[in-house]
């Protein structure tokens, strides 16, 4: 509770700015909570009122000293002297030896007021023997530390993950544990509320760092639970989060032994670094689709042994797997290290492009250790799209793998144009047979397409 003392007017030499702290017993006497810091000390703050009459001198410089007895279950009472040179409405004091999560009772036995100007004690009040002036109880709250983890992520990756690392050594020492386990893990929302059932969210957060299930509001995904126990976790994004210079902060925490370690994970989007690579060779291969083939028909084109040998010889590699794979855009001769988000899809110029399911992005060529996995979009016009990959050595020299991705018309019109030319609509005698030309296609008299 709050104690009020009857004080003689001549003893009240305190300005109105700190009069509350002058009379009322101590921060412990009116404390409602306490926090243990990382050195095992307790910080407690109180609120004070004052209703004693008296005059106030603006020039007072002094100190209030409190004699207190502190008790808690399972420990012997101990006496202490509390003082604070800064007399204010919230006086802070420190004492060692407190335990987290434990309730303490503080009995105030006496109050002393010292005047620095005269170096004399100008007021004293003491409790009667066996009694106390006042008392209060408080429970020390859970101590916590925060650790910042800064991660850079390239734009344009979407669901492609960035792998980040965390070292749990500091958390283990602070929490007093030998191992970090998933039952210690919590999501921390912006209002500092903790979510222990984090699996529901699968690491997704909105733009403000609030946990959300995957959907229209989610921006950033930080699967920090993957870091237990090996220290590696993945990050991806969606819904236009990847703007250069934008930083998203999400919080995860570890809780154990009534202590908390909060990880502030700051994900900043940056441009992928420019890469200077010299082309020293090229191998070519091809894949063909009919314009009527069903969408996403898979065709696998393997590099030949001779082609692999040519790549290795040009790059000085013992095996093609020793090289690093890059994407390549033929329109601007750009090598692309961040290509995974495109999943192999190319636009009509052969440049990497996000899948659209339309003929604007008609070709997909993926590379997997020497084989090319190709996919199409149904209904595309006859055309050839040149799709590239690049194998690069440590000297940043590249051999391009050029894939001629071709759509052909299954009616054979292209062959007719090349061999015979196209005739106007009508009937014709060719080789003692009647043929019919209609809209550029030659038919037999029976109505089947003539070759």
C-alpha cells in the first residue's frame, strides 16, 4: 500500500517537483512489479502521493534513506538500506540476490531525510519495536535479453528460400540450458504477446511482423523453428514484399527457466550483385513441340558425353558438376545467379520470366546436372525460342548451353510452304489426284490433310 506520514512543517524542505518521493517510504514500499537484470539485480519502480501540509524550498538538495527488512518463503529475512540521490516520482533502486518469479515482502522500518546543504539529518521516522511503518509485496518478473539478426535477401525470389544462420551459444548461457528445444520456442507479436502454438502459422508474418496464416496479408516467411537444433532456417516472401531497401522485422523467442531470449530478425531486400562473366564456349541442343501438345508435357534432353567433355575442357573442369550454374538472358547478355524463382520459364525472347500460363511465357527449360527438362504451353504459334543456361568456373568463365525450343504446326503447313508454296483456295490436279486448298492447307478429295 501507500504510506502517508504526518510531518512537521519545518521538516518539509523539498520542491514540488519531487515532493512525492520525499515522504513516501521507497520504491519498494509501493512497488507493483520488479525485474531482475542480467547481473541478478532487481529494478523496481513505484508511484507516490503526498498529502502532508508544509512549505517547500526550491533550493533543497538532499537524500532519502530507507531502512527495510525483506522476506520471502524459504529464505531468512535480511535487512537493507535503500537510497537514491535522484528524488523523483519514480525512484529506482537496485539490490542483488533476488530470484525470478518469486514473491517478496518489503517492510519499511524507518525513513531518514538528509540535507546536503547542511550535511544534517533533518527528519527521521521509525517504527515501534516489533512493528513496521508500512509494507508491500512484489513478484520479480521474467528477465529477458534481445538479439538482433540481420539478413539480406535478393529481390525476385518469391518462394525460393534464403538460408540464414543463428548461433544459440548466448541463448544457452543466458537461459541456463544445455540444449535448445522446440518446446522453448515462441512467436513474438508486435505487442510482445507470445504464441506457443507457432506451427499454425508456419513462419508467415504480415508487413508489421504480426503472425498470420498464409494468404493475402502475408509478406515474409521466417521459419525460425528450422534452426533447432542445427542453427539454419529459411526465409521466403510473397505479395510484393520484395522491394529494394524494404526491411521486415519479425520476432521469435526462446523461453526457459523463467527467462526469455528474443530474436529480432531483420530481413532487408537488396539487389542481387552484378556478375562479370566471360563466355568462352557454347554447346547447342534442341527440343520440339507441336502447337497442339497438351500444356506442361515433359521432354528430357540429355547433354551428350561429347558436349559435357567440351564444357569441361573449355572451363578446365574434371567434371561438369564442378561448375556453378547460372541463368542467362540473351536479350541483354546478362548472367543471372538468382534464377530459381523463375523455375526455368522464358518469355518469347528467351529471357527468364515468371510463369504466367499463357503464350507470353511459352517455354520452360530446367537444368539438372546434365539433363534439360522442358515444358510447353499449349496453343502457341509456331516459333523457336532460344533458352540458355551457363556453366561457370571459379575464374568466372562460362560455357553457354543453348536450347532451341521449337513449336511446329502439326498440319504440315510449314513443310508445304517450303516445298510447294501455298495456293489459293480451290481444287487442283496434282499427280493425277484431286487436291483441295483451303485457308493455306492442302486436303485430299476425301477431306484428309494431304502431305
